[in-house]
C-alpha cells in the first residue's frame, strides 16, 4: 500500500514520499524536515514563505487534494528547487510531481491524494 495521486504526480510507498519531501526541504533551505511542526520538530511550517512549497510540505501524505490554482504554485516552487538537486532519482520524481501538478492545473482539476 502506498500513496497514489491523480495526474500521475506520485505513485509509490509513503516512506518514499516522505524521503522525497525530506530531500526537497534540504535542497530548498538546508533544513531537516524533522525540525518542523508536523514532522516532530518545533519550527513552524508557516516560516516557509513560498505558498506552493508551504502547501506541498504541509499537505497530508495520504489523503486530500490540491486545488488547480494551488497546483500551479506547487509546481512553481518545486521548479525553483529542481536546479539544486543532483540525485537523478530526485530529479525525475520532482519533474514527475511538477508535471502532474501542471496537468491538473491546465485541466482545472484537483490533484487528489489517496
């Protein structure tokens, strides 16, 4: 069992998605995601000023959805992180998530997590 999203943004184990987000946080600002509220730490996620990245890191890893408008913001935020990545797996998974978000946005559909 794992996380599946619509628009082929993500399909895989929850543990892989959490590793994905941890690696993206490190690339984004050098911080450990475990230091943030909701992940065991005390840093408020609200300190993430980019609204798309806040949505991405704050979103449930097992259910819910992201609006088409917010999908564009998430894609923009992840696109800013993409050049900082060096691991090919992370690059591919990030491009895939961006692509899924942009597909949902272009169709005016929500990105569903299940």
